[in-house]
C-alpha cells in the first residue's frame, strides 16, 4: 500500500477555538475512508484544509509525496484532489450536461467526459434538463458527477447522502463502490449504514482531534467513540 | 452548442450588421452622425459588458479605461505630432496596461468593495487629468484639428473628419468588437467567465484559476473600452477630462442594464435608446435627467433583465 495523503500536526483555529488541532492523518491509495464525529468536531474544516478552501495555520499536508500545504485550491484540484460540497453547489441555470462539462472543459475534453460520467452516475437520461429543476437527490448526483469528471486521485465527499431517500442511499453506495475501484475516497458521513457498508477504515474526530481510527468493527466496539457519540 | 443554433446566431448578427451598414446610405445627416457616435459608445458598453454582464464584476471605474484610450491617442497627436495609427495603438495599449494594473489590485476585493476600489482608481485618474491641465487642458479639453485626423493607408489617406468615413470607421470597429464578443462568449473562456459569475467557489473547486480568469476578463474589457476611447478621440477630435469623470463610469452600466446585461446586442440597444431618450427629453425640457431617471425606474420594475435579456427570456432562447 502506498500513502496517498498525509497530514502532519495540521492545525487551524477560528477565533481562539481550535477547529482542527494538530491532526496527524494518513490515507492510503485505493481505500475508502470514512470521517465521522459529532457536529462541530472539525470534519469539514479538516477536509477544507486538505482541498485548500481554508488556509492552513500550521502543520503540513503531503499529497503523493509532494508538500501542498500552501498550494492554492485550484492547483490542488489539478493535482487530483476533488471536493464535493456539503451544500449542493451546482449551476442551477445550466443543464446537467453543461454542469458536468464545466469540470472537463479546462482540459478540453468536456463532451466526452460528460457523457461518460453521466452514464456512470445514471443521469444520462436527464442530461438536457436544467439542473435547478431536478429533484434534490438528482442534484446531489450532479454534484458527485462534477467531482468524478475531474478524474480525481482523491475524491472528498462531504455528507453526500444527506437528505437522500433510502433507495437513493442504496444507489449511492453501489455507485461509490464502483468509483472506488479507480479512486481513493474520503467520506464525511453521518449515516452509519453508509459508513459501515462502504468504509475500509474509519477515522473518528472530536473537538478538532482524532479520537480513534480503525476498521468498522474496531470503531463499533470502541469505548471512547461510544462515549463521544452517546455522551455517556 | 448545436450547429443550426450556431448558424442561426451568426446569421442574425451578420444581418444586424448589414442593416447598420445599409443605414449609412439612407439616414438623414443628423441621425447619421448620432449613429456613428452611438456605435463608438456602444463599443465602450460592449467592453463594459464583458466585465459586468458576463463575469459579474460590477466596476464603477470604467471611465478610466475609456479615458486612457482617449488620452493615449489624443496626447501624442496633440503634443508630439504623431500620426493616427500609432496614436490609436498607444491608446489601446494604455487601456490594456491600466486595466491589468487596476484589476490586479482591485480583484483582491469583491462585491461592494470592488465597486469602491474601482471608483477610487477612476477618481484618481480623473483628478490626474485635471492636475496636468497644462497638457490635457482639463475640462476644456484638447481639440484635434481636422488636418491631423487623417488615417494613412498604402496608396493614400482618408480624412476622419468627413461624416461618411467617420460612420464607416465607427462601423468597422463596432462590427469587429461585436463579432469578437460573440466568439468570446461562446468560447470555453467565455463559458468559464459566466460560470464564475454564477458560482465562483464551485469553479475554484473545479480547478479553475478564478483570479486569473477575472483578470483576463478585466484586461479584455479595459482594452475594448480603451479602443472605444481612442476611436472617439480621432473620430470626433476631442479629448476632455469630462470623459474620465464618474458620469462615464455610470453611463456604460446604464447602457448595459437598459439593453440587457450579458447579451451581445444589448449594449448597442441600450446605448442607442438612452442617447435618443436624453436627446428627445432635452429638446422638450431642461429636466431631461428626470425623464431618464423615470425610464430607468420603469425598466428595473418591469424589465430587470433589460431589453435583450427580456427578449431572450420570453421569446428567443438561443440569443447569446
């Protein structure tokens, strides 16, 4: 196994509160890693540091052996780090196809990649509809399709199943299994069913630190994790 | 973008340009002169539209780019005795350079702050033209005599002071910028600009260098505005610091809003209508700006997307 991403003593504070507090984290190529933790644990801030949306205060980030700590976000995307937004962030006035094309346009192969990706996520039949008119579940899929169209080495999904129906969650799980064959996945997720079914390993965060890390079985039986979640 | 829609769009715009060209032969003198002036000012509006309409950068300082072109062309002719070609080039390059410098600084801000920063830079430019009144003659302005406003070609030269040449030079510039805008907004770069306007953060996370794209948009916008200014100086033979005042930053905004932001034909429609609105109103009342104000309020209330924007929304969806 080769290391894809590593953070060392990664720290970021907001107004005196350490949202991410000296996190050492390692992600191996090819795995599906779930990042869980109570609200306010620093999960979104942590992945925002990785993808460059939030500047790093101290510590460092190594991606494929290269220090990317101070690289601007768009350059990290070009290195292969794709981020899909927690709050759906698509172009409502464009069609589904045009949305996905924007992801491939920078490299000039938008038409082909949009067709491929839309087929993969099962949106090909509504490619010409306006994205803003779609049902919420489909909009989430457009969001993921834009991430996939970047052909990422690392796909970061921030609460992708939030607000999806049970059937849509099932479809999402099989989609991610498919995607994971070619891409490493870092997944922030609250739905434990999704986490347990998909994750190879789970990282639990609490108050800006890593509380525990292990296989789904290890995390399930971890006392500290149960306390953090149940407050017992 | 499908083939037939492309052809339809191109056909429409070429037909529009052909119509404008034909007007040269039928318009009475007064309207002929007005139209030449409107075409030059519409070039300014089209330049503004690239920043404001397509990229969503609400600049309140575009007068400085227009004036950079104006003075960049007029000063060398007036003081150094340059001929028209190199002076035009100087004007355009001055606008480009100014746009890059101002944008590199102003684009560190966004929204209201961007409006204020561009406004301040433009005010500095305006005051600079007044400070150097010795060279610019301030509000009074420089008048370029007819005998120096001659455009040299291999095989002869033409006078820019004649109404007919003026119309044709204005038309050529207008047509070139119109077709350029059309190509730009349909290009990958143009589509990226619109997407940045709609959702900047998303574009950043799709790997686009948003700052560089906006800077490029401002550079193109400033250069076109300067081209309009340079053409204005040599065609109408006048360069005054009034063109650097805030009024000339607000006017292109109003022209574009009236005609329809982010439409190719909107800037021309807006400039033309506004010109005649002011013209007609001022022949009946001294309160002509009141008429303009009422017209703008009605526009914002009933046609917030401007004339071409409304036409596009309601009837002609493929209009660029």
